[in-house]
C-alpha cells in the first residue's frame, strides 16, 4: 500500500469520515500534502498513511478515562 492516500481511500482505510480527517489535518494531528500541478488552481489532498497510523495507535493506547470523552463532547457528567 502506498504511503500517501487520497482522502477517500484514507477515509475507507481508517474508518473515519473524510470530514473528520479534514478536521484532524486542520488541527495538525495528521500530516497531509496538497499536490497541485503547475498552472492548476486546485490540487489533490493526500494523507500520510504513516501519520494516520500513528494517530490511530495513539488513540488505541490511551484509556477511555484519559480521553475524558464527556469534556471533549461538551457533556457534563450526571450529578
């Protein structure tokens, strides 16, 4: 498998939506490159599979307690 994946293939590979991957890229959590041909105004976003794998592994290695999902979602624990 290639190191660089188009957004759609990276989404299928990871099981994450394309929008979620774009958000993670914007936040600097996953590396990507926008490849633009000379003279073109638009390019093609490619995701670094190694960066994506590392990001997923980091999440797998954290416990649910450390992730503190309630605060991430904005929910507060029931009193």
